[in-house]
């Protein structure tokens, strides 16, 4: 009887250890779109903190300063954000998205939400079975509407709570990345 109890204890211990190893062995990607470099800087720091691969979501046609003029209703970004069906083309598509378990998706906040190029990215891959975690940078807006919009647009995906990462320290990024494992 004691032998059976010992065997069961070892089995349960091995199972729980395997579960922990599997969780820690998750392959993580930080994918980001950055028009001015601010989000890129945060994404690079987050990738390092999370031990993740890094992928830039690049527009086929790069954004110019004039394209980003939110005061001009005819600027490219203004026109794209007014059209909910806008899907700016992207380059450098990942060939191994299926390898990732956790995908951080980063972007600047435009008009209180994510730029439409993020929808292009989300629709370019199969995110089934993956955990998706949004993060953003902003001059003054919250990430809440962007997260709600993403969850509404892609309700079948496994979303975790997003976070605004303006001026996040290395320690804060490491803590957040660890909490998402």
C-alpha cells in the first residue's frame, strides 16, 4: 500500500512538473506596428523582457509625416480610421505563426483605438488556440476602447487584458510578461 502511495505521489509530482514546464516552454511573439518609432522601442523592450521573438507589422506603403497628420481630415491615417473596412497592406508575413502560443500585439492608439493595419495583421493568420495580448502606446488615450474593439471584431480568440506601456520600466515589463505566462 505504501509503495502504491509513493508511486501515485511521484506520478502527480511528474504531472504537475510537466504542466509547469509546458507553460514555461510556450513560444512567445511580440508583433508590433509603429509609425513613429515609439511603439517599436516598447516592443523591443517587451520582447527582451518576455524572452520573445520580435516581428514588425510593416505597411506595404510606409506612413509619411503628412500621412500621420491627424488634424488633416484628408491625411492617409484619418481616411483609414474613418473607414472600418480599411485594411492597409502589410509586408514581411510570418511563415511560422503556427509555432507561437502567446502573441503580444502592439500598436499606437489612433482615434482611441488600434490602427486598421492591426486588423490586416489579425486577419492574415490563424490565431486559434493562441493567447493574444494587446499592448499600446499613446500620448493621452487609454487602451480600453482598442481592446474592446479587438475583442468585438475577433470574439472567438483567447484575449488577455491589454496594457498601455508608456514609459514602462524594464522591471514592469518583466513582471507583466511573467504574469501572462
